[in-house]
C-alpha cells in the first residue's frame, strides 16, 4: 500500500466520519433519546432494584456501575446494526460504492462516529453515576484506563454490528440482534455472580468478553467484584485487552469484504 493510498483512505474515512456526526447533529431528538437510555439504566438499577440487591462491599451502586457501562457498550451494537441495515435497504450504501471512495472508508467512518457516541454515553453515565454515589478510588489514571477498556470493547462490537448490518435484509432484522445481544449481555458477571449459576453456565459467563471487561474495570476503578479463582477471573485485564482485538480481527475484514461484495 503506497503513501498516497493511505492518505486517500484516511481522508475518505474522515469525510465519512464527519458525515455521520453531522447526521446526529441534524437529529437532536434521536441523540437525546440515545443518551437517555443509559441514564434510565443507572436510575433504574440504582433506585428501583438497588435496595433489594446484596453486593460485594455493601455499596450496590458503586458495584453495579462498571456492569452498566459494559452493558451499554454491548447494547450499542443494535444501533450500529440498524443504521447500517437502513442505509443498505435505502440504497445509500450502493451510492457510496458508486463513488470513488476507499472501500473501507464508509464502514470505518461509521465505526469512528459510533465510538464518539459511545464516549458521549459513557460521559453521561459517569456523571449520572457520580450523582447517585458511584466513585472511583484508585486515581484518575486507572479510571481513564477503565474507560479506555470499555471503548475498546465498543470498538470491536461496532465492527461486528457493521458486518451483521451488511448481512441483514433490512433494519427490521434488529430483532435477531436483540435476541443475540441481550442474553450475551446478561450471561456475564455484569450483574450476577457466575458462581451462583449451574457449572457449565457459569463457565460460559466467566469467559464472556463482557465479564473480562467488567472485572478489569472494577479493579481499575477500585471497586469490589465477585470473588473468582478461575483462570479468566484471575487474568481479567489480559482478556479485556485480548477479546476486543480478537473480535476486531475477525469482524473488521468480514465487514469490509461484505461491503465490497454487495450486489
């Protein structure tokens, strides 16, 4: 790949990213609704269910916030899928392919724009969490590292959402993604101790990429978590870095390849 090709790809990706961000600015209602969802999660889990839950360390709101962060990153896959499938069904993707654009620019631009969304959602959730009593205790540097792990997870799931959206027949197929994402999200250590599950189910939950990110973030934020002596529990930070890289390595080439082969 020549320097000119790299520059062309970067400029095209930046153009597509700006396009996606401008679309959000022109639709403030959709943006507000998207940001209201994580706030609702924090308030619902903190006040409606928090009084009935026992958590390590005794402070349920502090304990639950890393799980809420990770679940919000996972649920964002639905928005990516729906937007990509809608563009494809309306012919917008075909128009992009007819333009002299880098083949990876439309999907990469979508990924970068979705990461901006994720960072904004995390910021809103963090402010809301601080308002209900959540705190980090091991310094700003480790806290930023925790947020970085969450964004890394979201980046990998964006590529998965792009790939699945290009495979879909239309945005109405989002029900299929919901059937996939919600069980995967809750079959983790985000809200429930895997040791309370049947042995085989608990093992699946321990190896869930969300569990690795949640456990690592609890450690970085200085907050208590479920006690675990399993290998994934003891190496959560390494897995929180490895899982997103594996997911990206698999789904990013598939997404670009699918985009190139659209009829």
